[in-house]
C-alpha cells in the first residue's frame, strides 16, 4: 500500500470535515453567501479527492501499473493544493477585504486539470487490474 497516500488522504479528509464545519457555521458571519458557496466547493472537492487518495493507496498494491497509480495520487494532491487551496485563499481575501490579489482565481482551473489528470491516470492503472 502506498503509505503516503493513505496518510495524506486520511489527514486531508479530516481537515475537510473541520473546514466544512467552519464554513457552515462561522464563515457565514464573515463573508457574503456566494463566498461561502465558493469555500464549500473547495471543501467538497478536497473531501472527494482525499477519498480518492485513500482509494489510490488501496488499489496501488493490486495494479501492475503502480507508476500510473502513483502519478494519479500525486495529481490528486496537486489538485487539492491548487484547486481547493485557491478557493480557500479567495475566501480569505474576501473576508479580509484585501485588494490586488483577486487574480489568484486563475490557479483554480489548473487544480481542476490536475484532478482530471489524476482520474485519467487512475483509470489507466485500473484497466491493468480488470484485464
């Protein structure tokens, strides 16, 4: 089993629960509703891909294409950092009313591309199992 994916996935899943609770309760007092929605999107995608990391750790041992599965996990990690991280940063910028940093949103689609790449690599690796 790929231990770092298992550990990262479980940690990032727990952090997603904490951030989700914060977003559902305290964040509503700090920012407008559309910003809360942006934050919650980051939390949802973080949780989905934290679970994907745990799954990648489990499937890693079962595939003959471990290299592809490893790259899938790294893509999931990069996607969480870039996609969810940029949405969290946009929320902080909105909450603190900072100016000049709103262009950080350009990073979000790059994170989305990493998520897509991770799932494509996961699929290719899984194809080796079902042959």
